[in-house]
C-alpha cells in the first residue's frame, strides 16, 4: 500500500498547480561547507591519531638513542 494522502481523483483534477517562487539559495552551499569542514576535521583527527600512535610505538626506541 502506498504512503500518500491522495484520495479519489484529486491527483488528476485540473486545478492550478502551486509553484514555489522563493527558495533560499544558501541551503546547498551550507550543506557542502558543513560536509567539507567535517571531512577536514576527520582528516586532521586521523593525522593526529597517526602521529600519536607512531610516537607511542616508536618513542621508546628513539629516546634510548
């Protein structure tokens, strides 16, 4: 069964359609910016985690000389 609220023949009547005239233009730009910021933050966290992991793994060998 479909999940819409169209009943009878209202889907096929000849009434005028409603058009959206004013759409906020910044929505996609904000979403793209947020995605880019999240990607950069994830990449930075991965780099910091890798550096910390390398220090933990190789630190005692480097300190001992």
